[in-house]
C-alpha cells in the first residue's frame, strides 16, 4: 500500500512538472502555434499508438485520449 502511494505521488509530481513546462512554453510563445513544436509535443503527448486500421490513438499526460481516423 505504501509503495503504491509513493508511486502515485511520484507520478503526480511528474505530471505537475510537465504541466508547468507546458505552461512556460505557451507563455514563451507570443503567437499562436502555427508549426510543430517539439517542446509542446513533449509536454503534452505521452504516447501515440498506430492501430492496424490506420487510426491513431493519442494519449496525453493529463489523461486525455483522442483517436484520429484516416
């Protein structure tokens, strides 16, 4: 139980750090995002799964999931 709580605390601290980095990156950007930004991608996207049917499943650090169809 204690190990599970420590792991959860560590994961939440990592998420908080990523959100802070994301906010800082947005503040640094004076214009709308009009091109790919490695900083923003790294701060937002945890993983992308390419399925056999050609769909893409984006999983974000904030827990959001989005499936994109071709």
